[in-house]
C-alpha cells in the first residue's frame, strides 16, 4: 500500500504548533495498552465478574488480532523524523485504534450509568481523540487508524453476537487470535506477550469454581494496579528474554482475575484471627 499517507501527516506537522502535538501525545494514552488493562481491571473488580472476564478476554483477543494483522501486512509507520511520539513496529493497522474502539465499545455495553446513547457519544469522542492523536503525533497514517476502527468494530460486534458475554467463548477467540499472531509475526516479544496473556487469563478463569462477587476495596485496587503495572512495564519495555517476557505477561491478566480471590481470603483470615 505505497503512498498510503496522502501527505496528511506531513501537513499536520507543518501546520500544528509543537505544544498541540504534545497535548495529543498525552491524549493518545486513552488507547494505550496500560490504560486498556487498567480499565478492564476496574470493570472486573468493581462490576460483575462474568462481564469483566469477558472484557478481559475481548481486549486480549483484540491485541492479539492487532499483532497478527501487523505481521501479515508488514507496512511501515511514517518516517521517524516527523513523529512527535515514540512508536515501534509496523504501522498498519493502528493498534491504538483497534484497542480504543474495542475498549470504549465494551464500556458502552457494560456500564449502566446514564443513558446508553450518551455513553455511545462519550465512547465515540474518546475513539476520535485517540485516532486523531495517532495521526497528529505522526506515528500512523490516516488509513491506518480508519482501518483500525473498522476492524475494532467488526471484531467487537462479531464477538458480542457469537459469544453473548460468555467469557469461555471470548477466551477461545483470543486463543485463536494469539495463534494467528505467532503464525504471521513469528516469535517476537509482541506475539509472545499476547500468547502469555491469553494463556494466563484463560487458565486462571477456567480454574475458577465461582470467583468472589464482592467488589474489591479501593486501596486493594490501587495496590493491585500499581503492582501489575510494574510487572507489565518490565515485561514489555525492558527488552528482556522471550521466556521472561512470557512469564511476566502471563502474570498480569492472571493477577487481574486473582486479586478478588486474594482480597477475599485476606478478609476471611482477618475475621478468623483472635482479637
């Protein structure tokens, strides 16, 4: 797909002040993997467990699908000289566009606050901000983000229709997507991380009889996010061996599912202790 940029990224670099591009470099975090996993973790910890587990499996599958498609097309990003943000790997389709579309689309369906149409408006605005930011900061061409949104919508709509909020079915789709990522991209840190995430979360969920239904208290949730954030950062940003990358990325989604169990067990132990 040569010349897929149509000069838009270059034009924006010339027209927009650096401060505007820096603002969009912050706003793009609304589609980052860390933000997506944090949002899904909070949904699982404070909402219905089945819905939260389905959401986790869905975003894991979306990330795996992104890696698979990037490996299949192997199309470059805009030149580094015109970027205002860091990005590595192939550029088509945009993983941020896919991830943001899937996450915010899920939240429209899962949350119950306010009217659905206003949740949809808010989700559309968030997706528009993320996709626009990827072009403004020069890490994607317009076609990359447009195709990413279409892929995200098609994936989410198809999964909701077939899986009907059943986590086990969503984990099957995620596993197939992770296998496709290994086939098209080979054994890379990204593909290994996606396989690890699906394996860790899928096996953990399958081992549950019935996860605790009570919400996780805010201090425990904050501590969990901090701890899992450190593990996730180490597993994806430090350039460790593939084996270590696999292990650390297995821990994060499994930890999301296990935190309510750990909290519930700690509560029981405290209540059983003599005062």
